[in-house]
């Protein structure tokens, strides 16, 4: 029994806050126990529901912040299905929200609460799996989950799962690149193999991967490897996405063991964005690619579907590792069942679709301006579109308007983005020249006209910059 006590109204120390129930609830439902509960169910639909509900409780939802966690979605659920609970319960809304949250946690973790799909019998669980996972449980105490104050709550949760996926799809711009990403990830989930999605940065592939995972919360988890530089950080990122313990006190082996157990038993697809960080990042490293070997053996060999979303840097890093270490890429190549090479740039219709989703109330002249600007770039078209819309919205906000106008878009381009691009080109061009210029130790560096930076062209340069890439440098 724990002996840790905090007196009422006493000042709680920072390290004691981790054991507070409020803090624990904010971390979400733990993936280990959800996987254990899902393992006894024979219905794939029921298992998907558990992982969907667990995903709603996590701090991040398909790579995006999920403020409020489970409580937020409990409120959404009650608003959508308010006609299904009695009037007496409606007058005690706060109590109902708390009870429903506890019911969902129990549904995801308690083996006695059985999920029964319409047309199925209450015996829709594996007694062998149950006896292995919970050997001391009394099977006579198992019954169909439900509450007296809500009519057909399991059916309503399934409906909520379907409506959630529909809302995610409706709020997402289905570009040609997104359709390629969706098709590849669908195939990976179906085939339970590795799929590789390769494309340039700034074309919308990461947004598409997040969108697909948001529509498949019961079947997938999304992890972004941006900034990952070692194996421990890699596993800690995955642990957070799965809702597993990921504290600094856990070492790499502990994280790895928990992740393998959950992915192998759950059947969830792991979608890894910025997958080129899987490879050792040091040019001098002669160590074997441990993370890739782990994906090959612990995941692919065990039927865990994996989606790798990356840039051409992935292949370049693989070739470097192969040359440095003698690692055989053939073992990896034969496990890839689908490779998709994305288009180098989104077309005009893609940019228009995204712009309309981002600013649904904008005028046609505004949309034409921002789409034209983004489409004129050499690279990073989606980034350019997002930048001009954000800058336009900020100008409108300062002026006291909710919806940006054509004038705001022009001011954002001529007054913010173009000068910023010119400054960036000048700074980085000078930095490159300086780094290439050898300095003789015996001579004192002098400053003369040849060392001065080139004078920037005048207004004709400002007029033509719209047709040049923001990522030209």
C-alpha cells in the first residue's frame, strides 16, 4: 500500500503531481491494458472500437494536439446523441459526463465488460485468451456492457466512430497527392506489409498521412520522426503515439519491449512520417541501421503493417549506410509490397481545394491571388499557400476583420513574403560565399569592395519575385 499522502490544502510538490488523478487522466488510457482487453475479443469491429476510444483519450490525435482528451470527446458524443439519454440525466450533465468517461475507460480495460455487436451473441470472446490474460477472473461475471440511463450506448459509440471518420474526411482536402497516399496506406493495412511513400517536401504528403490516420483511429497510429537522432528518442516517440509509458526513467530496451508487444498483438498499422530519420544521421557512422533492422524483424516479420512517408533523402541515406557498413538492402527491399512515387508538385485544382478548406468564406479574388502565388513557386507549393493565407489572416485580424480579402493577400505577398524571401536569399548566399573563401592565417583579413555583398536589385526584382521559389536557396 502506498504511504504517500498530501494533506488537504497542503502545497503539493512538483514531483508529486504525476500521481494526481487529473494528471493521469490527461495522459490517456494506457495502450498495454487496451491491447490486453482487445486480445480476448473475437470481433474485429469491437477491437477497432476499443483502439478508437483509446486514441481519443491520448494527448495527441493523429499527430495533432488533442486538448481535453477523452473529456472533450465525451461532450461531443453527448451533444450528438442527446436524444438517447433520459431527461433526468440531462439535468445532471456534469455527472453524466463523468460517468460516461468512466464507462469508456472501463469498456477499454475491464474484461468483464463485453462488447456485443448487433446480431452477435454474448459469447463473442475467446475463453482461451481470457484465461491466459486474466486467469483468476470469474467468467460468470462477464456481461454485455451498457448503462441504464443511455439507450444502446455501444451502438451509439459505433455510430460516433463512423461519424467521426466522416467529419475528418469532410474537413480534409482530397488532393491528387492525398489520394495517392490514401491508396498506398490502404494497401499496407490490407496486406499487412511495408509501403513506402516517396515525395518532395512541401507537397502535402505529411498532411495526407495525418488525415488518413485520423480517419482510421481504430486501425493505425501516426508518429513523426522530425528531430529524432537516436534509438531511444525513436522508441519514445512511438510509445507516446501508442499511449504507452514513455518517461525518461525507461531505457531503450524497456520501451522497445512494450512497443513490440502492443503492435504485434493489436494489429495496428504504424505510419512513420519523416522516415529518413530511421537511418543513422552521421556521415561517419559505420554502425548497422538498428532501427531499420527492428522494423524488418520485429514488425514486418510479425505481420505488423508499416507505412513509411519520406523524401528522396531516404534512399540517399540507405545507399550511404549500405556503402559504409556493407548492410544488405535486399532484405528490406523484398519486404516492401507497395512503393508510391508522388508527383513533384500539386496541380492547380489541388491548391484551390486546399485554399477553400483553409478559408471557406474567402472571396474568389482572394483565392485566385493566393493560389496563383503558391502555384508560381518552384517548390514547397503547399507551404507557400499556407504562408500567404496565414499572413493574410494576420493582417485581417489586426484590421479587425475575420475573413482576409484580396487586398490583405496582396499586402502579405508584397509587404511580408517577398521582402522575407529576398533577405533569406541574400543572407544564405553570402554565408555560402564566406564558407567557401579560404582565410590565410598569415594575412590580416581586409574589407574592400570585393568583399561587400552584392546590392540587391530594385523594384523590378520585387515585381518578379512572385514567380520564384520561396525555397530557392
